[in-house]
């Protein structure tokens, strides 16, 4: 007879990001949660996902985003990382 044990581990981390913006893109905060925003190009480099995936996430309306006057799409870093972490935990 085997004894099976199940362990669950919960880890909470705090992260601090330093983001340097180019002078051509104005830094704005998210209008909904007041978090930092990135361009979709910056988010792809920063989070290691494809730009196409970011646009797909924006299209299903699960992250905060804004389009600035120059036509650049700014995506909320907080809501995007929360969604990606949730998506990762569902696929494991």
C-alpha cells in the first residue's frame, strides 16, 4: 500500500522594474490602475513574448491599454504580467 502525499507551495515575490523610455514616446501611466505602461515593442523584449501575442491579448480585452496621439499602443505592464502569469499557471 502506497501513501501518497500532496504538497502545495505558494511563493510571493516583489519585483522592481527600471524602464528607460525613448524621448520619442511619452511615458504615461495606466488610466485604470495607474501602473506603468510600455509600448508593445518594449513589452515583447521585456516579457519575452511575441508582439502578435500581445495584440491578441489586447483584442480579447483582458489587459489595460491606450493608444497615444502618435498612434503607438501603450499596454499596462501590471495587467499584462498578471494575465501572462495566470495563463501560464493554467497551462501547467
